[in-house]
């Protein structure tokens, strides 16, 4: 899998609130950002050290089924959104 395939698969067009830049902007400037991103991801993989901010996520509750009562906690499931670099690292 090439870096472009990983990048496009991981990024989609969605941006998490934790991302410093919108993912669409990062994709448009990928030639500029790719060496830095590659270095960060490679360092994380070779040292086995995952940066703390890679482990952070935005979590929001979502109903398991539309027909369920949204007031009951047991009817909700957590949906987490990771920042873009976390998703890229996870795919690698």
C-alpha cells in the first residue's frame, strides 16, 4: 500500500475538532506536509512511542437504533473521532 493510498483512505474529507488543519487542506498541500508527517509516523513506529495527542479522541454519543429512547444511557454507543495523524499511523 502506498502512502497516497493510506493517506486518502485514512483522511476522507472529514476533519476532527482535534486536527490543527482541515484534512482537505492537508490533502491539497500533501507534497509539503508529507515529509514531516512521514518523519513523525516513522519515529512513532520505530520507537514504539505513540505521542499522547495521538491517543486523544472526540467522543460523542449516538443512538444504537433510531427507534430507541435517547434519554436512556444504555441506548447510546460512543462514537470517537481521532485526529488525522492518528488515523494515518493506525493504518500503517
